[in-house]
C-alpha cells in the first residue's frame, strides 16, 4: 500500500494500469482506514447510539429498533456537561423564556473587563452567574488557546520566511520539535520554568520584582497549549509564506501599492488558507486536551476529555461513547465548515519566492525597528519554548544546583534489561519511517481526491480527516477491543496486532497533516497545466506525479515532518498494539517514570526525554534536508 | 486444555502479510496462553501436577517488574531457582480493566494470575461481571492464614493481599507545621498548601478521597471538599506531577505514601520529607493477587501465590516495592523499618462498604471539583 503513485520507472504507462494504480492506492487507503480506524472507533461509538445487544448490521436492518438517542440525550440534558444550554435538550419549550432570562443575567452579572493580574492580562474571564458547563469551558479554553497559539506562532513564520540568518533552515526544521514531547515532560519542564521557584521567578526575584504564582492558572495552561501548537502555525504559515510569488508582490508595488497594501492584498490572501488550517487544527487539538490541563491547571479546569478518560477508566462506556461522539461531531463540524469555505488561493511552489532580508544587517530606522521586533519575539521564544526544553534536559542531570550523572548511568545500565533505550530509539525510528512511507501516499491520494469536487466531496473529505477529530482515548480503547481482542469470524477469533499494525495506526494518525499541507497547494495549481499534460498524453496518475507533485513538494515535505513527528510522539495506540517487547521512546519514558528502583525522581524519564529530543531533532533536520534536495 | 491453533492456509497468510500479525485462534478456547507450539517438547513436569509445562503468565502493573531491584524480578529469580516453571510478566496498559473487557467480549484471558489488585478494582470486577467468574478462590494455601485480618479485601478470598501502602501527607516542615486533623487543612494556615491527585484516575488520589469519606461520612464529605477547594487545594492528574511539583517547592504538602523517607533520609532532606498522619491515621491501600478462573495451570498459580506469602518473599516484596508486608510474620530489615512509617491507626473501607458506592462517590466529588 505504500506504492508511490505512478511508478516513475515506466516511461510509458498505459492509461488504464495507471488509473488502476491510483484507484488501488485509494482503495488501499480506505482499507487501512477501515481496519485500524473506522471499525475500532465504531466499536466505541456504537455504545452511544445503539441499544444493548444490537450491532451495526441490526442498525442497518432495523434502525428503529436498534438506534436510541437516550444516551446522547442523557449527556446533552445534563447541566454539568452543557451548562445553561442543557435546557435545549431537556425541555425545549422552556428555551425562549430561559434564553431571555439568561441574557438579562449575562448582562447583569458578566464583567467583560480586561483585568490585569500580573504577569497575565486576563481577558473576559468572568462570565458572571451563567454556567457554560464542561463543554462550554472546554470550548472557551480552546478558543483562547488558539488565539494565543496564532499570536505566538505567526511572528515565527514571518521571521523564518522573511529573514536570512545562519541556522535558519535548521531552526525551521526544529520548529515542530514540541509536537513529539510527551505531556508529562512538558508539565515537568513548565513547573521548572514557571513554578514559584522556577527559572522565570528566579529572574524576577533577582531583578527585585518579586515572585508571581503562575502555576495552576488557566493562563499557564494556555501558554502550554501554545507551546504545543504555535509551532504548527509557524510551520504551516511559514511554508505558505516562503511560497508566495515574489512577482505578484513586485507587480503590486510597481503599480503603486505601499508595503502594507501589497501585504494585505497580495501576501495575506496567500497565507490565509494555511493560517486557517493551522488555527483549526489547534482548536481541535486543544478542545481535546487532557494531561496538560490536569498537570498544570488541576481538576478545577477539567475538560471533556478528562471526563471521557475517567469514564473509560470506570468502564462507563455509555458516557465515554457519548462524550467522544459529541466531541468528534463538534470537531468535524468545524472541519466541514472550514473545508467548505477553504479559500483555494494558497500558493504553490511556482515562480520565485520573496527575497529574504539579512537579519544581521540594518540601515534604516525602519530596519532597526523590525529587528527590535524580532529580538522581542526571540525573548518570547526563549521563555515559552527554550526554557522548558532546557529545564527538561537539566532535570536529567539533577538540575543546576546538584548535578549528577546518575540518571544517565542508569539509562546506560538499562541496556540488556526489560526496557533498553537503544531498542526504544530503533523501534521509534522504524515505526516513524514506516508511518512516513504509508502516510505520504495516503495523504497525497486523499489530497488529490479532496481538491476537486463539490459539496459531497467536502463531506467525504471531512470524514477522511476524522483521525484528528477523534480523541486519543477513544482510538486507543477502540483498537484494544476492536483489534487486540479480535472478532469472531465463524469458529475462529481473529485479532490484529503487532508492529505492522502500529505502523498503520501511526500512518492513519499522521496522514491528515499531509493532506492539510498538500491540498490547499494542490487546489491552487493552474488547472491548465494539468490539462496540458493530459492533452499531451499523460494520464491522471502521471500528471499528478510529473506536474502536480513537484509543484506542491514543499507541502509534502512539511506534511512528512508532521507525520513523522506524530509517529514518534504517539503513545496511546502504540502501547496497546505493540506488545511488551516492541516499545518506543515514549513508552520507554513512561516505564522509566514509574521505575521505583530509581526512587521518585523524574531524572531517568528526563534522560530518556532528552534522548527523544535529540533523536527527533536530528530526524527533522534530515527529513527537511532530504526533502529539500529531492524533488520528483 | 486446548492450545491455540494457527491457521496456516494461503488465505490467512495473505491477510497476515497485509496486516502484520494476524492471530487466528479457536473461539471456544478461553484459556490460551502465549505459547505457539502444538504439544510440549518434553522436559520435566511441575510439582505434583500434570499441568502443561509452560510459563506462568503474571499480569501486573508497569513498575512491579523489569529490572533488578523490583519486587517482580526478585520473585521471578527466587521462584525459578526452586521450580521448573518459568514466570513471565506482562503489564497491560489498562490494568485489570483489560481483563474485565476481555471477559465481557469473550476474548481469551491470556494470563494465569493478576498481581496488583486493590479493593475498589475488585468491587468493579464484580459489578461489571455479575454472571461471570474472572477470578476464583485458590484452595489449601499454607501461608494464607498469615495475612493480617485488617488487610483482607475479599470476602470470598479470591484476592489475597501481598503488601500494603499507607496513604498519608508528606510535608515540608521548614515551611509549615504538621497538620493534625482533617479540619486543620481547611484553616488559613494551610491555604494554598496542599497538592492532591485526581481520584478518578490516580490510586493515592482515590485513597485520600476515601479517607476523607471514611472520616467525614458520605453525607458530609462533599462539604468538606468544598472547604478544601475554598482553601485552594490543587488536584493534579496523577501522583508523579503532584510529587514533582512538591519537590520543586511549588507547595509544601502532598498526598503521598508513608514510606517517603525511605528515599529521602539524608540530614538535609528529612525536614523536607515529614510524614503527616491526620487524626493519627493513614489510609491502608492493600495490593492483592488473584488467580484467573480460566487459567490452565491452577495448581501452579496457587503454588506461586503461596510462595509470594512466604516470609522471605514478603520482606523482599515490601522493600523492593517500598510498601509493608501483608503477613504477620514477615520481618523487615532494620534500616528500612526505621524510615518506613506505619500509621498508629490504619483505616480503610472494606469490600462491602465500597460495593455499590465507589463510582458514585468519585463522580459526585469530581463534578463538584470541576464545577467549583
């Protein structure tokens, strides 16, 4: 299934086999999705919509008997989950009256003040006496997280796309590093950085400014979400920015447009699709946030996913399924709206890119101001990204005050025991490469499918994006009961497990990133180019391979980096499918975390986390280097 | 006992080639284990039984085994020195829940013994599987009568405790005074001082919640927690982040274990690692083992359980697991004894008291905390 679309070695592909190849790749993609995603996830979701004892075939045969709305309604009409909106489902007739009272209440009690609470400026924090419920709070923090991630990520895209400086390419490769980090290490890094006796507070204290309690606030949770997701914005928008056609900008300037005007009229429209896509992904991810909220905010700031996990833990499958279904429906709705109106104006790698300024040379005041802005942004990056990462590395040597190599020695001694670091590194890389080899063709095929067509295509496209809209807890549990436990087929019980399945599961989790990076660019390709190729005798597959793919290659490389990162960081499905001896780096990290022979210290896990960091950093640099060198 | 039978037809091989590892087993075979060969390859039989000569598969939690210095590895070495049967550990990521789900769905259990069961989990097993037997009661264990009465978690004696921990507070005496009672925690002196864990997902967190219910009563515990919440208690997802925050001096008090000083008893460390037994109590959280009813090696499994309860095994498990023995006769090394503190009055809920209540108590609590 990881066949390249349109084999390059056969110069004269007959139209029919080539089309068959494309169709086969599409079918293989669907088969993989069906086995390692749709079916397992369905085994969880069916608890929310089907009566006990009814399966999917009963539902098709006799929907009235099999399908029940009771479970979903149970959650929807519970004020704990939906807040004031639960009346919609509990007693619809009361809604107009309630809504009126609600509005009065909101106007009377909400304080839409911008409250300053050092070091944060708190936006509308107090919604008065109106209760938004668990879903309301989850959406609220996701919106704020998205705004913050865009604010933090966008300048990064600007710096990387518009300035030239030593190490720029490497820095760009490293932007998605936060993506692979296990949340437990991020939480530990944030405590060491933003805690009362953390680095930031130590600096504040040294400056005579006094310590500030930042931990366990919503604000810090938002910063941690930006840590994970701002790189997404930087990477996706940065790629689009680098592909803005300089000719268009020059034309605009020559026609009398100022800097600002040429930016808003020419550049911005080309960035918007990437910006919207990355913001959407950020929203979906932070809507399903889980360990970060509890680790840095506490149960007070619980989200839907926290409840979902707890429900699975208590084997309350109905509540878990209902929450998961609603969460996914919510995410997919936004996905559909986005896809429906996705502006097909993203630039592809045609024409020449904008020239980059050299960062370390400035002449005019304007130049100096811009560089001051870059420097200020550098401070933000230092505090939000570098310090937590450095803190984690420092934790692996026992910190600055009491340095020790004990945890590294322990890591070395683990060679030859149950969890060998080198085996974890090898497995992670193998899974990552395997997932990449599967996710790239899958992503390109789906992107080619989604670029053309109307409303129903978009619906199909939305469903194909589902792997990022379903909570990791649901996928993990679905894989366990759907694939590991197996199904009865005749007299046999068939279960699907093992390393190859892990690769497929990782590929399924990663390929949406390929699609979302490639599809906007593919949509922007001048269709006359493809038509010209077709009229010269190229079939659809060859046109895709020879004409379109080279034009969208930057998007493919960006998607590849994400797919690889997703695979390296993946935990839920790996631990369920891989079995005892095929552990990856995050699984090894988790084992070292609970390893009591080393005491309660996070040192051994931090050492493993450092290995994870270094290995993935190198991998990203290699992927970008190879991807930049090699264009089909 | 039927063994796992593999289909080796062309069709199955083709699917396997596609999907990696595709296991096809006989559906009626509820007692499969991990071996893949048909028939045994000779060798000696174990003990007095005619049970299959295959490893005993012990399902447990992640930190129980793996390296030298873990309780599991000690048990494996000591057992294998005396017996022909090997021990194999596995750590399913969902713990005992995985076996409940397997039983519900008719999937094979694939293990002989479960190690690391607490009272709440046993209650859940019985509530989830009212008509199926996941565990059974082993007969004739010579050492079972040494188990302390107060630690027994199972009226039917399927699950037998092999060690216990006591949940207590660990506090930094350079920052705060020792809190004496539960009510102390709601006073201004301890405002913003306590770190606890989510009872939905964390063992010590659940034990602490149960302790407050034990003291305040099921009618009043939510009010008490409202007072705690008003006094700015923080509830994190698990023990590790909470303890890590405590170590970073984020807060001076954390819900943890009474054996804390085993790790931290240096002269400069002790003041920062004091044990607080509220009301002179600690909440006992016994860990138990139980034999799967579907095992095809019931006698070997029972023999292993008996082995775990010997004095030598008890002492080693306790020290390696940083817990206390479950039996009355085990003797701990002096140095360990000095730093592992037992509460003057251990308290805990019995199986009967938890049955029918546990999930409700936890859900009510979590809803209140999340809404506050």
